């Protein structure tokens, strides 16, 4: 208790030193906190971009130009573009490539649902897994009862929209009939799951792709309309396409891969610049801060040599607290209140090249706004990258405090070394 009283008494007795130290540390801690915050923003934004922008590559058959008669009564002809199916064997070859997370088959066909003698036009989407489809992965559709389509789903299992099922008094486990659009195939199906959709009046029914193929009645059983490949991140799209197109066992005259990482590339530039800016700011602040603290402590040392009032002398650990720890703590509290707004201003300036992109939501909303859903090329970013509207996290404050102590320790060590070389001691 006497130590604490003595510490504060001696600290108050040298207010000029305390104020000067605090002002210097406010500048250092603010710059350090801004630099660390910029790096944190960039890291979270990069992670969020990988999750939200999407990393899907689609394999489809190339369209062929065919000529058909426009009318049976005339000689006129019209040009149409038709595409064939893709081979399942080709899909499985591509599924062996690196950085692949999941792959999915898609077969879509119109059909007629017979709900207790009530007929309704619907669309059957056959899949290997409905969780791997875009509607479910981006949150447009959500399973609310039962299970979705997977490898464990029965061959006649289907997933129905919740309101559609309710309007016909159906629930999980009950059955109804599906009639093919051309009217020659009838399938009795069982509801294995129900989903809700953000799109009103959804008439899409999900089923195993084999069931959809049989309802469609076209093409070989060894083919599907298209296949999608979900990669570990959008940064792997270009490499995946390049490696795939070098595979000679796949006929690329008939097939093509569709996948675009341009949206991700548009964001990674400013994000990388922001991270680099944060690193440079921290590094340069450490150097400049060290020189300032060293100069400040040498000034204090020179002043103490001329001090005549011995009652104002603070020795040993109390001097360390007075000149370093207390100013750092005060400066850190003040810096935490100003660094947030300054970081946001710098980050906005750093990301300005992307803001001008037409028909894209500002990346600043993507980076900071935790209430707005940022849509980048029709892909929703539903998670905030980092919220700078609140007080800095304890992790950033502890990192800043640790770097400030590091600067102090190096500066004090050099001063002690100088005094030792001169065979002097600190009173």
C-alpha cells in the first residue's frame, strides 16, 4: 500500500514528465492500433470474400447449332442452339483434382404433381446433394423439416417447399405422384424433407438425379444436364480450370467449364493493399516510436542529472512505472477511442478502386456494415468481415500494449547499456 502511495505521489510531483510521455505514447499507440486494425480488417475481409463470393465451377456441354423447319407447310428454316448432356464419367475424373470440396449433378425437368387429384405444374431438380446447390449454399432455401437429398436418400425421395406441402395437407413421410411433362412416366414419391424459400411461391421440387432423369426421359442414364464443382475457395478457380482443360481423357470440343473469379480478384487487390498498408504502418511506427522513446528517456536522464530536489526522484521499478507503464495505459485508452474512426477512413480510401465498379455494392459495406447484405455479382455476403463501429477487440488492445512494451524494453535496454559503458548507474 505504501508503495502505491509513494508511486502516485512521485508521479504527480513530476506532471510535465507524465504529460509529455503520455502525449508521445498516444501517437505511438494510435498508429499501432490503426495498423493492427487494418490488418485485422483485411484478414477478415479476405476470409469473408472466399466464403461469400462463391467458388463454383460448372461443367456443361457446348451448344450446337442445328437447323429445323419453321413450319411443315413452308420451306423456311430456323437456327436453334441445343446442348447435349455431360458424361458422369467425365465428372468423376474432374472430381479427383486438387482443391475440390464437393461436386454435384443437376438434372432439371418440368413435371406435373398429383396432390390428391389436384394437379400442379412444378419443376423437378434432380441433384446428387441439394446442400451443394446454389440456392441452399447461399441461404435462399433452408431445410426446416426432415432431411435433404443426399446419397442416403431413397430413390423415390423428394424435398418439397413448406407452403406447397401445407396447401395440400402433406407432411414428411407422406406420398404423392409425379407425372412427366410428356405424360408417359408416372412416379410415386415420398416426402423426405421440407424447405423454406426466400422466393415466394417456389414450385421447385428436389429429387435424386436418377428420378429426374427418368421423368425427363431424354439422354443416357450415364449423363446429366450439368455438373457443379465447389472448390476450397475462389482463388483456386483459375488453376482448377487450367488443370482440367489439360486432361486429354475429356473431350473439350464438346464440353466446357464455366467459372469466373473476377469478382474475387476485384476485391483481393484492395484487400491486399489494405493489409500491406497496415503492415507498413506497424513496422514504421515501431522504428519511429523506438527513436522517440529513446530520445525522450535520454532527455529525462539528462534532466535528472541536474535535479536538485531529491524528493522528486523515483528509483528502480517505480521509475519504470512512472515513465512507461502508466503513460502507455493512459495512451492506449485514448487511442482506442480515436483509432476506430481513423482506421475506417484509411480503409475506405484504400478500397476506393473497387467502389467505382458499376452494379456492385461498395466493398466498404462488405467490409464494415454488419447490417447490409453486400451482393457482389449476384452473390450475397451475409456475414460482416469486421465491425469497426465498436470498441477495438481485447486482442488488438493486448497486441498494441505488447508492441508498446517491446519498444520500451529495447529503448531502456540501450540506455542501461550506455550507462554501463560509462560506468554510471541510475539513481
